[in-house]
């Protein structure tokens, strides 16, 4: 599933067995702020190793508990502000 706001793709959502994945693409402006934000190290590692495409870097987060969901909210806020 794709979630958009005002014609801009915010993220992709993929349900899995007992959890879900969020796929995010972001530009270079957001990368530095994402890495400096208060998110778990495994999320920062996903950002650091993200695949670089023409539209930006793409990575995914497995959302298995509330702390993962909080990370997603933080990253979406950063993406929206960038």
C-alpha cells in the first residue's frame, strides 16, 4: 500500500505475519537530521545502508512494537519538514 499526502508519497506499507514493514524514501536534506534524531541504532543503520535511487535513498523498518512505531513517526516528521 502507498500512503500519499498532497500528491507526495510518504511511505509504502507491507503487512507481514505479526508485524509490518514501512518503506521510506528521503532526500539528502533529511538524511543528516534522521541520523542525528533519537531513533534506535538499528534504524540508523538502515538509513546508513539505504539504497540510493534517483528520487532519493530508500530503506525499510520492521515495525514490531511501539518503539518501532515511534521511530516511524519521528522519521515521517523529519521527511515532512525537509
